C-alpha cells in the first residue's frame, strides 16, 4: 500500500503538485479576467437575474432550469473540499493557504464563465434525446481536435472516481465512524444503494434531488459554523490577522504544528481551491450544458456564482471556524493512518524544542531526512519499548498505544517496520497527534455553543455535501462515457461507479486524495489549452450576446 502511494505521489509531483500547475491554472484565469475586462465583477449582479429565469424563453432546449443546473454543478463542487479539504489545506499550508483558496476562486470565476459558455455553445443532443455537453464537445466541434476531446473524456471518467466518488464516501465513512461508531463498510453499503437509485433516473432525477438538497445542507452547515465562530468571537480578528501575517512568513510550530513554507502554503491553497470549486477543471460545464437556454453566455453567467458560493463563502466560513476554535494546532487522540505515519530512530525529538521542530520539518519536506527505524519494533502491553519516535500527521505522536487491530486488545510482541513504515496495516497505532481532514473539522465544531453535539453537524453536513457531489459526478462520467462509447455504455459505467463508491468507503484516505489530485490535473490541462485556443471565439460570443440583448430588451441596462 505504501509503495503504491509513493508511486502515485511521484506521478502527481510531475503534474497536479508540480510547481508550474498552480501558475498555469491561475495564469489562465488571470488572462481571461483581463482579456474579457473582469466579467466576474461586471456580470455578477446580472447573473442573479438569469438564475431566477428573468430572460428565459418558452421552447428553450435543455433538460434542466438555470437554477437546477446551478445546484447540480454546486452539488458537484460543494463536498469534502469544503469540509475535509479546507482542514487539510490548513494543516499542510497554515492559515495562508486559506487566502490562496479565496484568490483561486476569485480568479477561477472567470475561468468557469468561459468554459461553461463554450461548452453550452457547442453541446449536442445525444441519441437518447438528452443534451450532452462539456469541453470535449467544443474540442471536437470547434477545434477539430477529437484526440484532445478523447483525452479529456477519459480523464473525466477517471476523475469521476478520483474526485466525485472515492474521496467523498471515504470522508463520509470516516466521519460517521468517528461520530456514530458505525463501521465504514455499513455506511458504504447503505449509501451505495441510495446512490444507485438516484443516478439510474438520469439528469432529471439528479437535478430534482440537488435543487432541494443543496440549499438545505448549506443552512444546516452554516448554523454549525456560526455556533463555533460566535462562541469564540474573541479569536475571530486574530484568526483573520493570522491569514495575512502568514503570507510572507514560515508558519511556526505551535502546539506541535511543524510549519509550512510560503510556497507550500501557496501550492496547497491553490490545489485545495481547485479541488473545492473545480474552476478550470471542466466538470461544471457538463452540468450546465443540460440547462434550458438559447444563449450560451447567459448560462456562463450562472456559473459565475459557483466559485463565489462554494469557495469564497463556504470555504472561508469553514476556515474561520477552524482557526477561531484553535483545534487545528492542538493534538487529539485518534487512530493513526499508516500512510500518514513514520517511525524514526531515537526518542529525543519533541515539539517543544526549536531545533527539533526545524529538524522534523526538514525531514518531512525531504530536505534533510532523519534516520528511520528499520526492523522489529518491540511492544509490551501496547507500549513501545524500542528507542523510537512515532511521527503522525506532521507531528510527534504522544501516548502511543499499539493494538492488535482497530479497537482490539493491546499488543505484546514484535511489529515489523521497514524504512520507517508499518508493514502490517491491520495493526492499530492510537495516540495523540495533530489531525486533519474531516476529523479536524468535527473536533472544531465541538468548540462552539453546541459542545460535543457539534460533531454531528459535521457528520450530517459531510454526508449531505459529499453524497450530493457523488451524485453529480456520476452524471459527469455518464456524459463522458456517452461521448466515448455512446449512450449504451452508461449502464455499465454506473455499475462500476456504484461498486467503486462502496470499495472506497474502506480504502486508505491518503491514497484517495493522491488519486484525486492526479485526476484533477488530467482533466484541467486539456481544458485550459482548449479555452485559450478559443479566446477570440469567446469574446465574439459575448459581443454577439449583448448586441442581441439590446435589441430584445432595449430598456434594460446592460453591464457590458
């Protein structure tokens, strides 16, 4: 398992986690922001009129309304990125990562406006009568680059598992297990059945579910967030200050946190920002292509609201909740993930010593690796008697107990460690360390007015957010399979999608996040190339839209 994770990380280091990927993503968004004269600002208010159907016409072709397309796309983006992803970004990159998430969204608004407009413009009607659209259709129909369209469609199918399927159910299962003590396989089995029932109904059933689910889950989650923020109101201003003060400094290790460099905060924030709002990835255009609209630009304007709602509002509130609670820099009791743990030679390392913190940070970054334990670890009644230091979640683990299995009896005997890595994943290491992802958010929610009951808000919110994401992404993969192999292939895709959903409930979290990062990059890069090549087409489409709008609505003030 560890070897597979290491291999995937190597692949990811050349694409999604490479130094140039955030610049390619932000550079494209910034280019269109300037090229199209800041449409995310000029068209923002106008977009609300489009969403409520003010300019709709009878006879517009499509399967969903503007609002349904928006909520379907939002349900595809509002998921673990908003709960677990923000916590992971804060854990890895410090408070500055939250700033870069918001910046990514502000620039990404323009990217999403462009990709949705072009995808809606070049959509097609599938053999079954439904609308089929997305970047692969403008790549084929306008750019005459079917080979690029095929690459994107294949990447979309992979990403439907790596983004919308696997990390969603994995986060749900983890949160439900920690909160309600329900085994992950039970959660996976129940939700897999419900997922199958919803996606069999196609886009109309999916849209019908998401238009009710998205507003409801947002209200529930916001109530939980503000119960923490207001309970820790004295920490709000210092939390906001910490976001900006850490932009140009290395995050110090307080409470065990091992620190993050400025560039790592940037890369983490941009990466998590993309995972959250998916601007530039080309996924949301697939949902918007189903909308009833006679003008592609109008649907592009609807998409402007997505990154604003998803990242600028929801992720910012989550980040403020985590910071104000203080939970992000405290150690907590938890079961250690094998891929997030390493065993060092010697017991001299502590979080209290400045030199140790520096040495540990350089070890984790790979700059100056420390000697790792290799051999048989001696354990007596759950206590490690060998001369080692256990590192978990970028912190020195404390009060470590080794059990025969998760929830099992304390172990007495030998445990094989190879190159610092536990070889038998069935053996459980439990103790105090930093935590991240959904468990961290759940802990933060207990620091508010609701007390321990706050963790239930996270579990319920995560379940609704993540499950709705899985629903929407099944449609994205559905349309990609339609493009690649025709409508008949969809039923086989859905079977595999539901099966993968169940399996991921009991898989390792770290590997799933790595797979997701790779899948995101494989979709994003072809899409960015495509929309840049169609920049003139995009500008002409906007000009034609406003020209026609003035003729049809001469008394309306236009934001062009």
